[in-house]
């Protein structure tokens, strides 16, 4: 069963992909993207007018587009409350973190790079890379997982073929100009999303019978309108809040933008980005409430994840051409995070993983220290830039292939949904959230404290959380989430430095 013909589906994917490539080429052709600063952080010259929409769009991913509708449909207002509020806070907190790290590491690229210089420990740096790389892999996987299911459900295109199309689309324009391509297309994608909301949501409400239908479904299938219901707060709210906030702080996408946006524009960019983001799941939640209304008869085909209930509602109530536009809107949201994940992963590989020669490292440190480069230095720097950009592009290809393989594997697991996948990788991210914040604000943080906190979280907390998900036991999952935050905090304070760490002038300085 499909709602859009195969021809319409292929045409939509082709048109969407070509549009993103042409937009990237048009806006990037006059910009320098063949250097590591140009390719990885867009020259550090992004204004708030581009930064805020990019921040919002890159956070509008599968959970915002589908889980927001799912929790509204299943749990009603309390589910929506515990989804939206932590989401907005997770982005808003960067209004504090982004200016701080730019002050401490003005010429930085990644958060793990900051940890390397802050703690001076190669072992901890490598450990930190695992959750950061894993988060980008899962960001790619989740978008492909959700997008593949969406396209397959609506068009009848085979699931693997849909996954492949989406992966190739995002990879193709990301390879052109790196983060600049991501930010440029983010703005266009956010405009597409808001146009979709303005047109589709009121139309669906009207077709469903008006605001009375929405009101009738505010309690969801559980018929619960109490946003402060302690049962929902415990079983869903705590895990969601910890996961979302940890996910954002452990997501290189937002640290990368913290280094790319102009310093004076950081606070405005993240505050406005958080607000723009919040509008999207709030508006989409009406689809879940409509589907949950007793007056409606919205259902999903057998075997389709319940996160697609909003798509089913639109397909049930609106004509086919409206569904095509709605699908384009959802694809814009998914690809905005998919390309951001590729860019973030490529920066981690090119900066933190790829080895540099002693000469390249010396020239890099001279440049960061503001020292004048001689002819030989400039020659080395030119080669370093070429190698870094090449490595970043190779990483994008590798991450795309890995995401395809993982998404294909996840789809084959019975009774495993988007919400479970999202919770698990957010929990892994939680293992480094406390050390990350402390690294910026507490001068007694030690490498030993971070090491044991992260290792204990990985060895005990994460497996316990996965086990709780398998059993569907909220006590175990909540306990595991709290344990990860608690043990990483205790280890940091137990193994604290005897003497405060004091960088010169409060800023990491590189020797010339």
C-alpha cells in the first residue's frame, strides 16, 4: 500500500537532491572552502542570521519530526511537555557554553580537541572520541532509519533503495563545501519546514473537523492531560531530559557551529535557534492529538513504526499533492541533520583522529599563536589544508556507508523503534556531559577523574540502560540514566587536581 506513486516518489527525491546541490554550488562557489578553516568551520564568519536557522534546522531531526507526534499520540500533553521543554533547554544552554569555549580555545574546531588541550592526556582524548563519533554515526543512522521508513511507506519504493537515495543526496552536497554547504542548505530547509507547517497543519485541523478534534485528543491514547503527572515524569520525563541535554552537549554539530559563528553572534544565534526549533515539534504535535481523537480513525499499516502516525493522519485527511509537499518538508528536516552529522563527523576525523606530522603540527600551532609564517611554513600549511579537506571528505563517505549498514541492521530487529534507538545513543552521550561542562567552568578537573567516570559509565551504566529497554522496565532505565550522571560527577570530584589549572590569561595559548 502506498499513498504516492512510484513516479512521484522518484521525482520528489530527484528534485530535492538536485535543488540542494544547486543551492550549495551557487552559494559556495565564491567562498574559500579548500582550507581546513573554510571547509570545517566556514571561515568562522557565520552571522546570527544564518547561524540561528542552521542551529534550529540541525536539531530538527527524526525525533523532533516523528517522536514529538508519537508521544503526543500515545501519552498526550504530558508526553509532549517532557519532549519539548528539555529539547529547547538543550539548545539554549549553548548560549552559555559556546561563548565560553570560544574564549578558551578561539581557533578550535572540536570539543574533543578542547579536552585534549585542557587535560593534556591523549588517552582521555581518545576515550572522548568514542561517544562523539558514535553520536554522529547514530545521527546519520536515525535520519536514514526514519527517512527510509517514510519514503517506503508513502511511495512503495523499497526500504533499502530509499535509504540509499537519502544517503547519496546528503553526501553529494556536503562534499562540495563542508559546513558551509550544511549551513546554507539548513536555512533553505528551515524555510521549507515552516512553509509546510503554515500550510499543512491548519489544513489538517480543518479537514479533521476543527480545533474541537485537536482538543478531544489532547490526552492521547492514555487520556492524560496532566503535564505534571508523576508517572509520566518518572517513566519518560527523566530519561528524556537527561538524554536530550546530554545529546546536545555531546554533539559535535553544535560545538562545530560554536567555532563557526562570529563570537559576538553566538548568544543570539543559540537563543533564537532554540525558539525556532521549539515551534516545529509544538506545531507537529497537533497531528498526534488529531490521530488520538476518538472521532478519528487513523491507523498505520502492519509493521510500520508508530512514529509515522502523523504521516498517516496527513495521508488520511489531505489529497495526494498535499502529502507530497508534506513529505518534502519532512525530508528537509531529516537532511538538515543528516548533512550536519556528516560535517561534524568529518571534523572529528580530520582534526582529532588523523595524525599530523611534527612539521604540520608546528606550523598549525604557529598559525594559531598568531605568528608570521615563512615561505616554507606556507608551503606546509597549503599541503596540510589539502590533506585535511581530503580527509574530511573521506570521513563523510565512510560515515555515510557506516550509517547505511547500521540503519539496515536496525530495521531488521523486530519491535525496535525509533524512540528506543534515540534513547540508547543519548544515554551513551550522557557519559561525557558532566566532564564536558566541568572542563569549561571548574579548574580542578583531572584527566584521571574523567577517565574513570567515563569508563564506569560505559561498563555499567550503558549496558544496564540497554537491558532496561529490552525488558521495558522504567525503573532500570531511569536508574541507569541517573547512575551515569552521578558516577561521572563523583569520579570527577573524587580525583580532582590538587592545584587549580591556570591557563595563561584564561585562554589556551599555542607556542610560536
